[in-house]
C-alpha cells in the first residue's frame, strides 16, 4: 500500500494539472468561442446534456454513446468495435448515465495505465514520460467518450505481463484489445515473437496466439452471422465522410501524395490546411522517431508501434492519426528518455500550446482528430 501511495503521489500533480487544463480550456471555449457542430446526432446530445458535458461525446463519441444505448442497430455502427461500449453499458448498471460513467472510467483507466508504467520506469525518467505523454496534443481524448484510455491500458498491461513472462495473461489482454480496436490484433504478433525468442513449443505458441486474436475473430463471426459480411467494420468506413476508403486498401505513397496536394492547394489559414499539416507532420515525426530509437525499443514493441502507425494509412488518409498514435506508448517512452533537456522542454512547450488549441477546436465542434 505504501508503494502504491508513493507511485500515485508522483503521478497526481501532473495528472490533475492535465485534467484542469482540459476542463478550463473547455469552459473558456464554451464561454467565448462560437459553436458549429459538424457531426450527426448532436441534437441527441443537446437534448440530454449541457454543452460542457456533451463535448466529451463529440464526433465518434456520440456513436459510442448510441452503441451503448442501442447496440448495433444503425448501419455504420459496425465500424466501432464492441468491448468499450459493452464495458460502459455494464458499469452503468442500467441506472447511471453512460456518458458520466465513460468519463469517470476513462480517467480511472488512464490513472491505472500511468501506475503500471511507473512500475517499469521510475524517478525522473517516469516524470519525463508523464509530462511528454499528457502534454501530447491529442491526449484530451483520454477523457472523452472514446476507446483511447481503455486501449492504452490494455497495451501497457500486455507489455507488462509479457516482460514478466506471464504469457497467458498477455494473450488474454491481447484478445480483449483485438476486439477493442483493430490495431490490437498486432499484439498477437508481438506475443508470438516473445514466445519464439523464449523457445516455447509450437502448440503453446499457437494456442496463445489464437487467444490473442480471439476477440477480433469473435467480432468477425458476429458481423458474419448478423450481416453476412465479416469485414463490415471496414466497408462502412466511407459513410463517415472522413476521406477513408471502405472498399480498397490505399498504399502509403498515394496517401502522402494526397496530403502534399492538400497542403499545396488549400488556403494555409484554413482549418483543413492546419489539420492536414498536423496529421502529416505527426506521421512523419513518429516514423522518424521510431527509426531513430529502434534499438531502444524491444523488437516486439517496435513492431507493434510500426503497425499502429502504418495501419491507419491503409484507408487512404491520415485522418485522426495523432489520436491513433497514442497507442504507441513504447515510442513515447523511448522519446521521453532520449531527448536532450533543451529539446525536451521546447517540445513540451510546443505540445502544450497545441493541446490548448486542439481542446478548444474540439469543444467548438470542429473536427481535429
């Protein structure tokens, strides 16, 4: 218990400052900025919540909220994997408001995640990670009605159990992750690498890898039985008007070309330009950082981060990429440990400023990730 309190004491100041930043910027944005929601079903939100609470369910958040209450009734809802909405519905107990439950649980999931990471890295190294991670401009999604907090908890638990050679627990966590977000399926590859390195038998490796992908397989089976299309989660992507392809895989060079074309032709002061620049810059920097720090990240974690970075591009866009990058926790750890003090603090100042801007835009109903 004493060790737990010591760890939490090292987390709380930065953690609560981060929450305070989100709430304060959200409050000031509501009070002083115009509101122009650009996503469907906002009237459903406004009928039940004030603007401050409703902002936690903007964009995909409202889809998760509808999933929690209605299940997979709407065509298009299949794009969202089932574990997160099922979990929120379960902990609502049919009594509590699911959005409030989601906000509370997401805050708890993040806190547990940070605690587990503090078991792996300590002292100033942990504080540097904590500051870098929570100041990242898309980090406010950890509180919103999105899968981010739950998913990174699963990722961190997976690598924690794998490091401890608790492979069955790793496989179970990976299985849950694979039905939380599609990229979770690549944890099975990371587990397979660790099992092979440790000379586990083919039978053991095969069984654990199967458990690792069981969540995704179960969801594919559900989609097949109900709609006759195991890839319906992919085929409905184009419905969301976000530039994603729902019928073909787009190669990375074509995606990069699209973004260069946007940056060359769109007004440089427009939201579209700024969003495209942020998405492309984040993508390029993350790939470069992954290459630079490749020897400081274990092979299994390196491959997971690589696939987490590359998978979103196959839909033909980098839309929401900064949010997706949050799953690459091992990369954030490597960056935080290896930047010089000067570069580190310049990065934090830049990130924190952009974080304030992204919160304000999101609360205004402007899509940024």
